[in-house]
C-alpha cells in the first residue's frame, strides 16, 4: 500500500469498468489519497459498486471526478449511497453522465454537508 500518494489523475485513459475496478481496489486501503480523477474513462456500474464499498471506509478522499463517463442512474444511486455515509468528500463531479438531475442534486447536497462540517 502506497502511504504517500495524495492525488491520482487517470483522466482519458480508457480504463473501462475492469481497469477502473482494479485501480479502485488498489486505492481502497490508501489513507492519504485526497484527489481522484477518473473522468473520461468509460467506467460504468462496476466502478460504482467498488466506490460503494470503498467510500464509507475512506477517511482521506475529498475530491472525486467521475465526469464524462457512462454512469447511468443505478450507478449514480450507488455513488449517492456511498457519499451518504462518507464524511470527507467535498467535491464529486458527475457531469456528462447518464444520471438523473435529482440524484446529482442529492449528491451535491451531501457533499455540501461534508463541506460545512469540515
């Protein structure tokens, strides 16, 4: 486990679900990662399932960029459920996905709650 990685940007790498899942599995136990950019990687539901298990336990991630992917409504709901029990995220970017506006707005509200508590 890398104990010094604070920011990881893998934007535009065509990771897909399998690559995104493997990357997140490797980040699960990192206690220093604050920023993670997975934008424009064609990730879907599998990545949101890993985030669902990862985010409740993660105490360092503050910024998560998932913009420009193919996250549909069920995937976005999993992200929302994970953010709901995470107290450190202060920014989640879901632009240019297939999530419904209500779900994105709910995630934004949860993130604002974290920001106010910080």
